[in-house]
C-alpha cells in the first residue's frame, strides 16, 4: 500500500516540476528581452553582465514561478470545491455525465495528493525565496507574496479536508446508529 501511494505522489510531482522548470527558463528569457538585458548561456547557466540585472531577472522569474503555482493551486482548489466526488451536487454530476465529462469528478485521494504536491512546491519556493531575499539575490516582496499564497491555499485546502471529514463522519453515524433499521433487517434474515 505504501509503495502505491509513493508511486502516485511521484507521478503527480512530475508535471508541476516540469511546469516550474519551463516557467523559470521562459521567464528569464522573456524578462531579459523585455528589459533589454543581455545574457550569456554558459556551463553554469544564465550569466548576466551586472548584479542588479541578475537580481531584477531573478526576482521576476521567481515571481513568475509563484504565478504558475498559483494557477495550479487554483485548479486543484476548484476541483476540490466543485468537482469533489463526496460533495458535488447532483445537478453538476448529471450535467458532467451528459457532456461525457465524468472524468472531471475527482476522488479524495487524487485531490489531496495533488494538493499536497502543489503545496509542497509552494512551501519550498517560498522558503528558497526567503533565503534568497536574506542574501539580497531577489527582492523581498516575492517572499511575502509566496507567504500569502501559502496561507490562503493551505487554509482553503484544509477547509475542504474538514468538510470531507464532516461528510464521512455524518455518513458513518447515519449507518451506524440507525437501530430501528438494523432490528428490522435482523428479524427479516433470522
């Protein structure tokens, strides 16, 4: 069981990692062109002519990565709040099935594992941006933007987990305490 979960998490971590790597490279090139900053590509990566150019490019490139993470987290949260199998409305379910889009309906394991992956990337990027900010390699506002993103997205995901737990608890209690139903069925099968 543990290996299945680990393999699933690794599978789900690949797409965000590739998106972040692509976002980093594309944003460095686009921001450099926008500001007219020249760079060279060496064995160690992008090389800029001045430290201030590096800080500017690094700041906006890191922020662009945060934007990509924000879009990914919004997508996960949208699925959690609207298409979660345990609390999707019957009307939306019927509409999805009629449009042959039933794959939009998400199981709890898929949603929460995706949320954990995207949140872990956000936590890591915020931590790295904080360290880079301390050493003056990026502007500190990127760290605070990441911190706000972490707080909001974690809170929203936790609210969905709590809602899920309340649904599971009420379902369990409903089936567990219906003694009249249990007595009738026990007499019928006796």
